[in-house]
C-alpha cells in the first residue's frame, strides 16, 4: 500500500509486467513501421515514462516530440476544448504516433486527434499505456494499448493524483 495526500492505493500492475508489455508494443511498432520514419508525439505530463520505455526498444529512425494540452477553454460554439501547446514540427505527410498515458472517457483523445488530423499527417495512430473501456464516451481507434483496466482511479508510472505519484515505478489503484 502507498499513501499519496489523503488516499491510500493498492499495488495494481508491477514494474516488470508494465515493462514487458511495453516491450511487446515496441516490437509491434518496429514491425508496423519498418522502413518508415515515424514521429512520436508524446503528450505530457502523464506519458513521459511510458514514452521513454517504449522508444528505448525502437531502433527505427524516428523523431520524438513533446506537447501539452491546455487546460479546458470554453467557447460558445465548441464547448470545452483543449488546444495543443508546443508543437513545432510540421506534420504534413508524416507518420504520427501519439503517445498517451491513459484513455478514460476518450474525450481528450478525440479532440487531440481532430487537431492532429487537421495538420494533414500521412497517418496517425495512438499508443496508450492504459485504457478504461467501461468509461468510454467518445470511441477512438486505439492501435497500441498496454492494458485495458477497470473503471478505477490509478496512479504511478507517469500518472498522478493531484500532482503527485508520477515517479512511482509501478501502477497503484484506489480500492473500491
Ligand atoms: P479522458 O479525456 O477522460 O480520456 O481523460 C484523459 C486524461 O484524464 C488522462 O490523460 C489523465 O490525465 C486523466 N486520467 C483519467 N483517468 C485517470 C486515472 O485513473 N489516473 C490518473 N489520471 C487519469
């Protein structure tokens, strides 16, 4: 058990299991992108550990860039929108692989994908460490998924609870 702020979390997925699963995803990406030069778009902050573990096992010639999403901005026509911040690379004709920590409702990823697609990449795929299928509100096509997990709050391996816990080398879950 570990305590972060006011909550106590139980062990969920070990570092060994996470890393061996990520190695499998790397192998898939190596096969799928052989002879291409993909651009990895890492969504900060949560995806930093997943991304580093994933790309360590990818010997392809590739580029890695980092973006953030703004906090929600409300407009009358679109409702809540999160904009991409920090993207300097041209995506035109690139094979883009978005790296995310978790797809929960899918709303964030849906918006991100629309903004990326507007920049005319050749292809876009998503790699996410975690996916909560029960929580999904907006379906998105997830090509590389580390683990499908129940609709419970998790922390560690890049994911935070109120800013803390990202450094934990394994995943922990809030008991029901
Ligand atoms: P979505 O738009 O609901 O898919 O939310 C995605 C974002 O919510 C992720 O990038 C995380 O920052 C956050 N999130 C969702 N579930 C969890 C969780 O269990 N632990 C930590 N952060 C989470």
